[in-house]
């Protein structure tokens, strides 16, 4: 489950979603969670359920910011050659959050708040506040009747949930 808690950004469209989409992909082809238009007055953003994930599933996230032209950031690249936008969004470069360089704040059992800069922030600031997003596991969720093929889970990629789970491997995200 995902809740947009707010954020501060210059006039821009800010997209947050799951996975590592191709940079040439269209919005319809991406697994977007939120698309927030900071050129417009704030609106109420509904909570988003992205469905059932099996225990142990690892997720990557992305940000697309058009503040100064379209620019992606991918959490998946943190482990495979991170670029500056990736580090800006998915790490806290100056540790201002006091989370050891992470942007993931645990807020109880199976719940976290992501403090995300946008991709363009790498050139401007490190205030970790373009997108504040709460992520949590709905403990009442039940497995889907049809078990997905392993390949469809593999498409989800690797990355952030291992960290979100707060146990086992520890990554800086
Ligand atoms: Ca920022
Ligand atoms: Ca910071």
C-alpha cells in the first residue's frame, strides 16, 4: 500500500513507481504509483494498493522528474553503477535524515516512509522532500487464488524491499 504524504517541488511533474522501466517507455507502460503535478494546486491523492506481493519479494522503485526535462532515477542502479539522479532520489547523500544515508524511515511494523528527492535534485539540493511516501504491508491481505508464474515476479526486479523488510541484507537506499 502506498500513501502520498506530501512534498515540496518546483513546478514539475513527479512520477513515482515500481520497477525499472525503459526510459523510452510511456506512462501506460510503466507501473506508476503516483503522478503528482506540482504546477497545479495540491489535490487529495488517494491511497494506492499495488496488489499482493509474496513474502520476500524485492521491489525497485523509480522517479521521473520533468523539472528540467525528463530525467529518471532508479533504485535498481544503486547496486549496479548508480548515477547521480539515482543517488539523489534513493540515498540521503548528506545524512540529514540521520538514517545512515538511507531515505527509508521505519514507522512501525511493516510500514516505512520514503523521503525522496527528485531526480533533478542532484543538481540543486539534498532536502529529501520532493516526494514523501508511506509504504506499508496490509496484514489483512490474502494471497491471490492464482499463483503467478515465477517469471512475472522476476519482472519486479530487486532492490528496495529487502531493505524495507529491515532484516537480512542491508542496503543503503
Ligand atoms: Ca530536493
Ligand atoms: Ca539529505
